[in-house]
């Protein structure tokens, strides 16, 4: 029976390897476009910012220096308690014709902070396209031009993209790239824009470029006002409306520094992980068991085989580990991350399981989610 179980694990990993290989060669990419022309649509760049003094200046300055000919930047200071308001006022005085700053001080009941911030920003936007981007991103001068022309070329209503991830602490190296493994190894990327079923979906809220008509048609961010994973849910709404969605690689155009250490990583992924499964307990628990079985268990089997000098078990454990590392390797190369990440795969999975259990705990009655000094029950 144990041999049958090991064969099953190898079969699952083989399937994931095949998906990863397929995606490595076919994953949608936003090409760098240097040329502009007069027919490009007006774009509103919308940036929600709450306590982003660490990174907001670099983000906005990169956006203010785009080669794109026809755009505006609107930033919402979402009741920040750090230096964010002062920095934004300084930036507005430097780029008065380009930048508008909105100061918001109240979060209405039943709203999640980011969804409300994006909703408020959209009400001020005049663009034919709306680019929502996080305050911890940095955009090359060609980013906006490339994103807009990429969306037009692919004929999509929502282009959501994955930036290059700037990682500092070991905790970021463990967890952030593991999310890339899920993007890259678990769903053929082409299914997102070729299949009508909204189950075939992935999205990244760090970069989301909407055609304004498609955004308005679903009610914008008001349609996901109480979602902790507003990026996935609004992309699902767009797709269910019959509009077209694509998830693309934009690592050559935009970078992002999501978190700065253990607390940010742990809380940030805890608030999203279980919510990303639409708060369905059984599929989520099965997924945690899945990643334990195919990524962590082979390390345990390797240790046991070395202690017991079991040659057959040693071979099985090495085969399973190599398959898991291949999945991580292809994702790592796709998103331009350090190749040493392949040896972190079992530890990333274990950390993901711990975070997943905490995410599940936060969802229990009487518990709450805390993010950016706000408590969501």
C-alpha cells in the first residue's frame, strides 16, 4: 500500500511538472514597448496608500516619469498614521499637473480597506483604462506604455500582471516565490483567457489594468467590498461578465517589495490564504495535506531512508524531491528569481502550511484578521 501511495505522489508531481513545463514556454508576457503614438487611450493610474512611507516616494516618482503621453496619477492616502500624507503632498507640489492626492479618514462598515480605497479612486478617474497598482511597486519608464499596448494587442478587458519580487529577509524568500509556484505549476496559464469557466483564474492585485467599461459593468470594487482577496474576486466578476482576463509576466517592467520581514509575511499571507479558497474548509484542508505530502514528506522519507539504510525508500524520496525541485526551478526561471530557491521548496511548503493553519484559525468564530492596524471580524 505504501508503494502505491508513493506511486500516486509521483503521478501527481509528474502532472504538475508537465503543467510547469507547458507554462514555462507559453506563459503570457508583457513585452517592453518603446514606441508611443497619438491614438493611445487616456489612462488613470490609481494608487491606494496606507502607511506606505517606506516606499511611496519611489513608487510615485517612477509613475510620474513614464514615457506614456496621456495619463493621470491619483493617490489615496487611506488614513495613514506615518509620513505618507506629507510625502504625497510634497510629490503633488512637484508634479501639480499630473498628480492628485485624496485624503480619506473613514472606512465605512462592511468594507475592506483596500477595496474601499480603490472604489474611491475609481470615482475620481477619467481614464479609458484604469491601472490599479500597489504603493510598493516601482515601474520602469516603459511600464505603462507596455501594459496598455499589451492589453490592446491581447484584446483583454483586464490585464493583471506579476512584477519582479524584491526579496530581503529569509521569510520573503521562503513564501513569496511559493505563490509563484501556485501561479505557474497548478493552472495552465492559457486557460485563464481561453476558458470561460471562472474556476480557471488567477490574479495579482499589485498590477491590474482594467478597461473602464468592463470595470464599470461589474460595479467596480464595490462588487468586492468585503473581500480579503479583492484581486481574485474582482477578476472572477470580470470573467463571469463575459469579459476577457489575462495573467501575464511583467518582471522586466515592474518590481515590487511586498514585505519587510517575518511579521509582514506571516500576517499578509495569513489574511489571504484561506480567503483565496473562497473560505471553503474542505478544499483548503485537502490542499494543505497535498503540499505536505508532495513537498515536505519526501524530505522526511529521505531522512528515514538514510537512518534505516533502505535503498528503495532512498530512491523514491530522491525522485519525489527532484520532481518538486523541477517545479520550483521552472517557476524560478520564469519570474527571474535566484536559482538557489529550488532547494527551499520543502521549507517553503512547510512555512506555507503553518501560515495556512493560522489563516484557518483567523477565520474561526470570535477570531479576527488584523492588517495595517485595522481589525476585520
